[in-house]
C-alpha cells in the first residue's frame, strides 16, 4: 500500500474506474479517431465490415476463452483445434456429396459436424484437466500439437479443399449478410451478448469466477467445481466449432497452417479486455473490446503507411504487456 | 514508571470516507504485556497495523522511544525490533515451515542457503513451543493451529523488542494457549514489550499487565488489569450491560435426523458412528488434531469417506457437497480465509454463493440478492463500512458473521459449525449462542465443534469427544463437565503414547 492511495482513496477509486473499467474502451476510441485521421477510407462501410468480419473468428473463440481464463484455466489448443475442426468438416462434407447432394442439408450437416467435433475436442481437454487433474497448460500444450499434426496428416501435408460447387453454395455464409451486416458479424455479436449475459447474470458465470478466485471456497460452497471447469472447456470447444463454420466459407480450405497463433490472439484479447489472467474475474464485453483493438491496429497499419505492417506483432505485444501492467496498478490500489 | 518504547499520539485513521480510529493515544512499555480489547470492527487490527508499520495513519504520530517515526517498509520496522503477527495468516502456503520461519532473513553458507542450520534452528524454536512439527513440511499441509505456532516461531526467531500479536490464541486450544502464554511470560521477563488482542477475557485477566479498551474507534478505557473484572472489561467493550452468556438449553426430540455409521476417512478417521436428533445441539470436543474437522468434512462429502450416512433415514449420496446441501445438511468451515470466503469479492457475491440456485431462474436476481444482504447485515449485525466493500476488508469477526449468514441462507435443517465464535467479541458471541439455541428450538439440529470447552459445555445437551481419529466417548446432561471431557480427550492419546 502506498501513502498516496491511503491519503486519497477517493482519487484512487477514480483512477481505478478510469484504467480498469474504461481503459480498454478509451484505447479503442483513440484508435478509431487515429484511424479516421490517418485514412479517410477507414470509416467506410467496406473497411468497417472487413475489420469486423475478420475479428469475428478470434472474437467468437475469445468469448469462450474468457470463461476458461476466468475459471483459472487456459487453453493453448484453440488455434490447432480450429484447423482440425475445419479439416474434419471439409472431409466430411466432401464425402457426403454422393449421399446428400449439394444443397442446404449438406451444409447443415457440415455445421453440425463442426460443432460436435469442437465440442468433443473441448470435452477431451476439460476431462484431462478436471478429472485426471493434469495442469491446463500441459494438457492444452499437448493437444495443440496433436490437433496441428492431425490436420496436417489429414491433408497429407497439403491443403484440404471443399468441393468447388459446394464452396460457391457455402460462400454467402461469410460474404453475405442480413440488412447489410455480414453473417460473421451477426454471429459474433450474438455470441458476445449471450456470453456477457451468462458471465454476469447466471450461476455458471458466478461459479466460474468463484473457482478462479479460490477453488477451495467454491468447493466448500457446494459448487460442482469439476463440472463447471469442464463446462468452460466444452463451451470453448463448441465456440471454436462455430468460428470454424464462419471461417471455412471464406477460403474453402484448411491446411496445417490454418489458425496458427489464434490461441495467442484470443488470450491477448481476453487480457487486454481486463479479465484477470490468473482467474477470478472476467468480463466478456472487455474481451470484445480487446479483439477490436487488436484488429484495428492491424488494419490501421495496413491502411496508413507510417509504420511498417510487419511491426504489427510488436505493437500488439506492447499493448498486451501494458494491459497487464495496468491491471496490476489496480491491484495495488485495493 | 518505565518510559514507553512505542506510543501513539493522536492517531486517527480513515479507509476512504469511513473513519475507524479517532484521536487515539496509547503507550507500550518494555517488559509489559498489554492487552487491547474491543468489539469486532472496533479498530484493534487497524491500530496494531499502524503500530507495526504496516499502515500509515491518516493523522497523528507513531513514536519510537519518544521520537516520531515513519517506517518506509516492514523491513525498517523489523530492523527497529518491531514484529507483528497478523490476525490473518501471513505465511507462504507453498513454502515449508522452515522456509517460512526464515523468510527474508535466510542463513547462507557461501553462495548457498544453509538449510541444515535453518532446519536445526526451526526445530529448536518449535520445540520451545512444544510443537512437534517437521520443519520440512509444507505449510499448506499443516493444520490451522499449527500454522499459528509457525507464525509465533517466526516472530520468536526475530528477537523482537516489541511483539504485536493480533488474536494469536483465537485458533489455539487450551493446551497450546498455555504454551504460548508461557512464552509470552518468558519474553516479558526478558524485557520485550508485548501488545496483544484476544476475545478471551479470562486469558487477558491471566496474562496482561494493562488493558486498553477500544469502542468504535475510540479509546474508552485504559487501566491496570487488577482494577478490572472480566465483566467490567466486557461491559466497557460493548458499552452496555451484559446478561448471561449462554441461553437455556432446548430439549431435543426423539427423532434421529442424522445417523453416521462406521465412517472411515482414510488417513484421518477410523470407524466413527454417532446420531443427531431433531432440535439437538450436539457438541464435538477433542484436542486439535483429533479429527473433528476431518470427520465432518467426510460427512458432508468434502473428503472421500466410506461408511453409511443417513439424513432423515435416507442414505446420502457420498462425495457430493451439493447433495448434502440439498438434503439440508451444511458445514461451516473453521478456515474462513482459505475455505470460507472469497476475500476479493463483494459481500453480496459471498453471501449467496452457497445458495445461489435460490436466487436464480435463468438469470441471477441481483435485487433479491441485495435484499438478502440487507437482511443478513441486520440479522447477523455485520458491521461493514460500505456494503459494496470486499469481504477481505471486513474485520475478522465480521467475516465470521458473513460466513455464518452465508451458511444460513441455504436454510439447512442440520448445521455443522466448526469453531463458531473464533475471533468473535463477547457481545456477538452472545448473539451467536442465542442464534444457535433458537435454531434448535425451531426444530433444526446443530453440531458445534469447538476448542473452547466452556462453549461446548454451555451450548450442547450432549457432547461427543474425539481422540486421535476415533470417537472416544460421549457425555450427556449433567455429566458434561470440563473434567469428564478432558479425561476422554486425553485418555486415549495417553494410552496410545504408552503403546508406542
Ligand atoms: N482495507 C480496508 N478498507 C476498508 N475498510 C476497512 C479496511 N480494513 C478494515 N476496515 C474497516 O475498519 C474497521 C475496523 O477494522 P479492524 O480490522 O481494525 O477491527 P478489529 O477491531 O480488529 O475487529 P475484529 O475483532 O473483528 O478483528 C472495520 O469496520 C473494517 O470493516
Ligand atoms: Mg482484528
């Protein structure tokens, strides 16, 4: 405790409000203003749609990641998991063409497979972590390697491509939309809103925070700790499935390099948004802001040629570290 | 009169807008044991933290040998010979006993830590406290009272000029308390100034030279201990007259609500059987380490156990705290900091965690939660400066009240309370005893585990005594005496000692 915070707790409170609650939001607004100043096209319909639609994959996954991290866990496997789910989905759809024909039912079946595969992969992680009691970092580091290698193997080192005709039918799921808003954005928005509601207003969200804050207390308070923890990984797996459904129509293919580093981007977004890395406190809206910040940086660097886009990663890194430093500032003010 | 070694001059302190200390003067002399007493939330811990250099006061001065000081860090305070043992433990759970005792002043041998010397010294310190702990044991694996002994060993090892102890005996049994008091006398004879708080007034009477009473942040009394009776102290603390501490005992009914048969908790409990009746207050006594907590944790599904547990005649699903709660059986832990409360969360979230489903349809009804908090604050007299504060910022006693409120919110038929009044002031104790006996009168059943014998004797209509993981016997009605209980509690352990 420092003297300043003791002497002026009112100010400390204000500062906490600024940095902790509004910090990410302010950063986002600054970025938007900066972008608009640097390039007049920045706020155009096309650019905004493009940025948001690209954010959607990471965003949907990051919403699930928020729950995992809030409950004191971590999942490094989501990037490879997405690639694996995409691979399975493409193979499955291609091989069903003779039976279902090229049409809506086949696409629905493919979506079902994606969600089930993601769910199963998440279940596997969750099972090993909460029932077999292996550390989350280890389990998901392992499964990250497994899924990555499986998809490379399925593709035989190359690329798995969706049947060409099927692809044209599926494409609108990424490129079209409803009332001018493209589907990935709509799905992302729905997932985010539901996620925020679940985190803030349901017993599940409360239990996740309790487990992350102090697992013992949760156990003594009749919380089904194992079950809730498993549920966070299953939820995340399922959302990886949803993200893949939106991703496959974009390129119509999957390979060993699909989804590389998505896990880090998702985790970074969660942390920038103000969720505490060691668990106990999480907020989904913050994660959404975090995702937007990350993709805006990318976008601005590409549009305005002041700084080389190759430095994108460096700038994102600085922001993640800064976010954590601000989190700690807040801790010591308590 | 000897000169004061450490004193306070016109100290006031505020946490945010809330003032908790008002213009307090205080002095502590070498070679005296000074007791600081007061109700929960009176400001005792805050005052001690200011004395110990943990907290800078909002106003006023701390004087060391008459000169104002302001410790920049704990190291400074320690270097000046001022050592403090906190009410809430300050041990690193993942480190060993030895590492904790020597934390921050490790012994070196060349470039390496001298583990041998540190272990030997730790062992000597623990032996002085009659506490046979292995210095290599991890602190997370030892019991709460043992942790307190480690804290004390840690302080003893630092050659204090001033030793400040915040409720050191709250978690200790009589025997351990005796050992601690002996050590205190030894330090006093060596000229150490000792300040300590306790809610056990008999202990204060026994050991202290002078007493200072705080009420709502004001110093209301300071006197030599000889001038005050226990009753005087209690009344000075609460500021009103106090009637009998224990209410009348209710008569239990015949119906058995909980039947435990042949329960074995591997590593802790062998073949324990007991019954609990409707409307009964059943006491569980025994020395620390006799397995009372482990037995009850086995009963409610917090520990793997074999044997039969029947609630209202129906077998209880094993290993599920939730199933126990749904059957109306809840357990209130003795370890409020590690197992009871989420210290970094709000009062509201803590209060409703156990009974959250009662506030939930699809979403949590936070307005209903708020109403529940208002009721709990009233019913349990929780003194929170601000109802949005974190549970960890409540005073120790008020945390205990919050934990009690949280447990009762689940509307249990059977409540197992482990150390119900640990760290609770005498006025509130009376409220809690009244509360327990009202529960029994309403036809609920209560098991009280307590290391304070007067408490078990004053509350329970029947007492089960445990010794080394077994049930050693049972006393009932007029046979419940301190003597009878102690004989049962010791008897078995002595026989075992012979066998070894
Ligand atoms: N960090 C904090 N922030 C806000 N309020 C605090 C903080 N620490 C203590 N308080 C408040 O200060 C008051 C005095 O607390 P303190 O811990 O000194 O009481 P105490 O006399 O030691 O009580 P107990 O016997 O229950 O331990 C309480 O009302 C408490 O809620
Ligand atoms: Mg205190």
